[in-house]
């Protein structure tokens, strides 16, 4: 990439960015690391359960502890970057994440592993919003920023599938613990590089919105916790109802607080833009669809098709490859084709891929029945994410950039956690009610029901995109251009 004309410090000091290519690499590797850790342990779950004596119900918390901490604290992390300086907050978040990864890899029991996963989520929540904000401040709006956002969208959308591949490789070749240990040298390198190439932004003046931070964090956490627990104890459980009630009360309180405080953690003016609000909701639905696909297709590949962890991880390579290809091509297409058309086409492809997945059964094969949906998912997601991220952060005032990027990360993580929680509930209900007795057939019925639920998510995503991009306006006949009346020619009478 060519060097931009302004950098992170431009908004504050006017100093150009130092080595913008290295800045982008630091940001992308950090984003990949925190996204990847949401799925890198998925394929290793059976090994973790055997090594640390997890019960079947408690095993899901290896995944959910990270998602809860990450999704619940992202808004707090975003505001911390605004008030304390984004480079300082970024370095702190990466350092916490690195330390937590080391502790998780060394964990001798289930309790310490879960504590380490929570700490990883906290570190990721601190680092991720600062990373996106630094990217926005490094590259001005235009082709250079769109190209950088293409790479960012690639790691955000493809990091989950990369985690599945990497998790399978490490679990088969070394140990499940290396899914955590691998972050340690990478994190140390990121801390060193960040201190060298990132320019500190001026901390904003103002007070920290403690009440807003607490109510938003606890409210999101309560809702995610409620959806996760539904799979184990049912919708009518007092625990689940209390979690949902607490989440609603806390989030309503959060909105009321944000309307009154002078320096809100999330300026409500961000949602005055209908396009931005629709982009946030669409991101939540799309990510929910994808996380459900990752989780249940992993179960199907290992439990029904009987692939090894390594083979199951490598099975996701078609999807990952197409996401990478899309990240290189879509930014160029956005300059020529309306982003709404790309989003609509991508959403249709994702929906078609999900329909295909609902046809899987115990007699299906990988080449005939799994590769096709993966290709549709990879191409479709690649066409959606880049213009969707651009719409979500376009036109944001510099003083709101941290909050806007924080909200984008929140909807990604909360969307994945909520989507997975709902689909796990559908999976559990179908598995309990099936008439099959063989474990392989029971798993097949549960996965089928989960993919039907994912299809509902995909259709909702498509509906949101249709309503936001309004494709019916593309076919209206444009008014004919009226030729301007020519100016009368003035002839010089002296000639």
C-alpha cells in the first residue's frame, strides 16, 4: 500500500504515520489473534474434556467464557482508548491477552483454564477497538482505507475458519495446549512492534462513564449467559428468566444513562444514521449465521463423517481460501459497483449455502455435499463484510471513532455468542426429541435442526440487507437529460 497522507496522530498532532504498512500488519495480526481464539479450541474440545475432566455440559464454557468476556467488555475497551490514548490501551490489551494465553496453556485443571479464557476475553476487548480505530486514523476515507478495510474484514470474517484449521493441526500434531501457547511469541512481538510504530493519540478530556460501562457490560453478559444456559436448563428455568430480565433492565438503564451523561460510553447519535444502525444489526445476524455454521459443521465432520481433528480443520480450507480471494477483489469492485449490490449478492449466496447444509444427512459425503456450501459461504461472506464494515464506520466524527469501532466489534462478538447460544438450544431440543437411538443418527438430527435455525438467521440477514440497500430503486427509470438551451451567439458588428 502507498503511504497515506495522515496517520494516527493526524487527528491530534498532524504528525504523519510511521511505516503505515507495518502499522497495518500489527493491527491485522492482533485482530486475527483475538478472532482466531474464539474458535481455535473448537476442534480440540474432546481432547480438552479428557485432559481436564470437564463434564459434557461444562465443556461449552471453554468457548463461552471467552465470548462473554470479549463481547461484554468491548464498549468499555473502546471508551478506555478514547480517554487514555489508543496506543497505550492497545499495548495493554495485547499484553493481558498474551499473559492469559500462557496461563491457559499451562492450566492444570478446568477452573484455571476457564479463568484464563475470561482473562483472554478481557485482553481482547481492550485491544480490538483500539486496533480498528488506529486503522481508521491511519488511512483516510477513500481507496487506501477501503483496501485496508478489505484486509481487516478478511481476518475478522475468516479468522474463525482459520482457527478451525489451526486448531486441528495443533491438536493432531502437538497438543491442544498449543492452541493457546502459540499466542505468546506473537503477542510479545506485537507489543514490541506497537511501541515502535504506533503513534499515540491525544487522550480526550472528559470523565469516564462508569455507570454506562457497568450497565452495558453486565446487560450484554446477562443476555448472552441466558441464551447459553437455555441449552442446558430450558426456557422456563428461573435462572434463564432472571438472566433475561436482568439483561433487559440493565440495557434499558444503559440507554437512559447515555441520554443524560455528558461523556457517554456510546454516543446515541451514532444510531441517528439509519444506514449505520442497519449495518450493526446486519453484522450481528451474519456473524451469528457463520458461527453456527462453524460450530455445527465441525461436529458433523467429526461425529458423522468421522474425520480426524486435522482433517476436519483442513476441510474448511475452501471457505478460507475464498474469503482471502474476496478480500483482494472486493475492494476493487467497490470502486466500480455499488456496495449494496455486493452485499445483496453475497447474502443470497450465504442463504443458498445454508439451504444446502440443511440437506446433510448420515449418507452425505464431504466432496458432494459439504464443499459446495462452503464455497457459497466463503464467496458470499467475502462480498458482504467489506462494504458492510465500510457502511458501519463511514462518516463517523473523529471524536466518535472509538465508540463506533467498539460497537462494530460488539455486534460481531455478541452476534456470534447469541447466534451460537440459540442454535445450541435448537440442537439440544432436537437431539432429545429424536426417535433415533444410534449416537451418529442422533447427532445428525440435531445438526439438521441447528442448520434450519441458521437458515432463519440467514433469511433475516438477507431481509435486513434488502431493506437497507433498497434494490427496487436501482431499476427506476432515470429522467431523461434535458439539453441546456445554448447561449445566444453575440456577433461583433465591427468585424
